[in-house]
C-alpha cells in the first residue's frame, strides 16, 4: 500500500469542491455573513452595544456599560468571515495498518487534506496540531497557527506527510489527550476543530478535554477504521503484534473477545458524541475519503 505524498494531497484540492464546513445543518448556511444576531453563538464576533430588549440572551448583557448608563445594554455580534479551523491529527504507529485498499494512516492524511482544502475554500484560516516527524518518544507535538488560503493548507500537508508512520508499532495511549490539550489552549470561541483519530487511545482525560473543547467550539469527530477491527480474524492461525513483540493467534477462538473489545470502543465513542452533540463521521479504509465526505458535507444546491 502506497503512502500519500505531498503531490497527492495537493491534488485532493479538487475533491474538496462542493464541500461545506460552515453549517452543521445546511439550512443555517442561508444566514452566513448577511444578518446580525444578538445571540452569543459559535463563530460570532463583537460588533456593538445597544439597549437590552426582551428576549435577548442574558449572557450577552454588557454589565459595565449597563452600570455606567443606568440601563441594561446587550452586546451585538455578527458572524465571523474567517474563523480558525484546526486539524487535529492523532497520528501514531498503530495507524500503520490496513486490510483493504489503504492504511489507516493514509486514509487519515487524505481526509485531512480534503478537509483542509474545504476549510480554506470556505474562507476559514487553517491550522493544525500533529506529532513531530522525528519519531522521538515521547513524540513532541508541532503546532501550525491558522493562516488563510494556500498559506495555511500547504505547510500542514507537508507536516502530515513527514509525520505519517512508516512502520508498524504499538499505539501510545497519551497521544490523543496530548493533542487535545494542546489545541484547547489555543482555541478562540467559535473555532472549528476537526479531530481525526481511530480513538484507540480515548480515555477519561481525553473525554474531559473533548467536553471542554465542545463547549465553546464547533467540533467534528472523524473516526478512522478498518473492517478487520470490527469483524476479527478469519479462521486460521495468524502471527500478530509489532516488530520485536509478536505472537500466534487463532482467528476463530479469538473472534468473540476481539469483537467485544471493538464493541466497547464503538459504544464509548458513540455515547460521547451523542452526549456532546458532536457529528461523528466514520471513515473506513475500503472507501474513498472524498466519496465519504462528499456524501456528508455536500453544499446544498442553493448555496452555489
């Protein structure tokens, strides 16, 4: 299976045509940029203060101005034209695996490239948090601050290519939490967070960080999977593991425990997404990343 290179990720700009990241519900896109709101919502920036009117959000009251003028005043916000869009890539050696078509790491890179181009095309500033490429343990994180247009996307794509695993290895349990902690410290209210991971390292710390991020940001979960993870091994004896630590496994005898472990991971992730009201997009190695994302993020016809 071929590893993605920079040229391939640049070409994926075309796959981003027609994709929109600006509305979790397409009908809301009709309001983009053209209407004012007195509500403190995601992707809004302060514009002015006016006297409080019945029905205004109490969280938008400007108490300093109200005290000075002796009458309640509320802040008006307008939708931001450029919001920060963060690609958070949970790349680790455990993603150097794939039973169909492509490696999980390759699928993650291809999806990240399409999402990055879609964000830039929609006017967002693209930044990223991902592992450094030196392979050190613990692997330090690198942060790319959000920038507009190609200047934001291209450096991130180069870093993704350099950071992708090139040999199998054991996944580290702390990479996801470290990435979430790093991006949380950098977020502005209303930022877009695109988290790409297989969520094998999701733990209580990661859940708490994701809960804090989702409270003030538009967060999407991109779940990278392979059919073998859910189905288990076929009948027969298989040598499994990572270099230097492998063993023989009977496919038929191990299948029940294998599927039970997968079910626990799937249930935990789906319940978390439901509790936080986060979109959960499942990406599978047999599928083309562009086709999957196009089916879920297509712009409505009237938005053209």
